[in-house]
């Protein structure tokens, strides 16, 4: 157990394996890990494939095979952890993948409801399939707790949204899902996102302040809003660059609304000082504007691929490690 993920303390994998479903999945770190370092581990063997032969790469790229395995024995790890921890479920798959059975999800929620109540854990569940989460969470909670239930503050539900298109698709479904804490992970950030203008049909949702508008008129309060925003750049050999103004805009939106903002990292790419600049024609240099293209504009940035460690996670002189304040 333990983890290198900056915004949590532990990672426990209950369902491993996946299928790619959006642009953010293109360079999936979990698929790469399953196809390389974990390829002989019994839990991961055969779940992912690569273009590697032996130890030498013959081409780039990793993909899931589509198989998903439910690791029931890892539920016992949760029951044995007594020191209060923040636990991410799960980093090597999607708990709400179509292949994860409802029966297993009932066992998962029964376990975390008990462990959170008894030991003070906080469980963070992140999905790219909010339609299935929105559908199944009420069914699961009804089965476990009866019809008069409330999601406890120690179970946080979130979605990944790498650009505005995915934010528009996924966040409204998250808002509709019963939860005490809702969050979005904008990682890898592949474009600018306006969380105060999420489009749902002909309406626009301000999911930071919990309001909606239609035809320019205030429509009233939403049934929920976002309680936390995580942001980070892409890492790995094929990582795509992230424009600094995308990050600043998201940070400013959160600050204006009083929503906690957590900046995970710049990823592999970042601006560097003039005296550190490398060959501008290097393949490790990218010119990116706020629209994601490379045409000249006032927002054009020269970014260099300098590695995650060197790029760091400082934004405008500050490390943003904000979390929701949640009572127990």
C-alpha cells in the first residue's frame, strides 16, 4: 500500500483492468504499468499489452485488453487498516467500469461504510463513467442502508475531466449523484475548462457555486456542486504539454467561488527561465496557445519537456494543497 499520488495517502485496487474511453486515456499510466513492471503479477497478467518485445521497445504505446478483474481479497486490507487514512479507490482501473458487477460494488460499499465509520478513513472514488455511478449508487445504498440514507462525509465521489468536452459530459452526472463531497480531477489537463459554464442541453451550470442559467437568466440552485478541484499535467514518455493559463484560470475560478484547489504537478512540460532555455528547435520544445493549437497569438507559450521532478508543482510561487473541510 502507500502511494506516490500527491492528493491521497493510500491506494487500494479493488477492480483492475480497463478500456480507454476518452482522450485523457491515450497515454494511460496504469496500462503501461500493467504491461511492463506488473506484467507477471497474477493480478495483472494479461490485462494490458504493449508494443514491447523483451526489454527493448520496438514501438510506443500501451493498451488494455478489456478484461477487468475484481480483487475481493483487497477488501480485507481495508477492514484491517485501523489508523485513519485517506484512501483512493482505485488507481489501476475504474470501479464503475461496465464489467464490475453490482454485487461486488455492494460488497465494496458495505466494507467502506463500515471501515469509515469505525476507523475514521476517508475514501476517494474517481471514475470516467459517471453515468453508471449515478445509476448504481442509489441502488447500492438502498440495498445496504434502506431507503432513508445519506452518503456519509467520508465517501467522496469524483470524475475525471481532461477538457471542456469531458467536463460538460461528466460533471452534470456527478452533480446528480447523491454525495456529501463531489470532486473533479482535471488530469491530464488537455485544454482550458470553465467550471462556471458547464453546458447541459440548453442550460449552463455553474458547478462551483451551485447555480444554473438558461437564456441568460438565473434558473436557481443546483441539487449539488463541486467541493474540490484537482489539476495536473500529463507525465510519461509521450506526455502532452499543458498551457499555464489553463491552470491559472481553473485556480482563479476556484478561488472566486471558495472551492479548494489542489495542484498536483506541471507534468513533464513547463516554462523555464531564459538562461536555462534549451535549443528552441529541439523535439522537447513545444509552442502552445490557450486554444491548444500552435499558431501564433498573444497567449503562445514556449514549453520545454524537462521532466516531472524538475517541473515541480509550484504555481505562481505557491504550492496549492487545499482540501475540503469535512466534519465527521
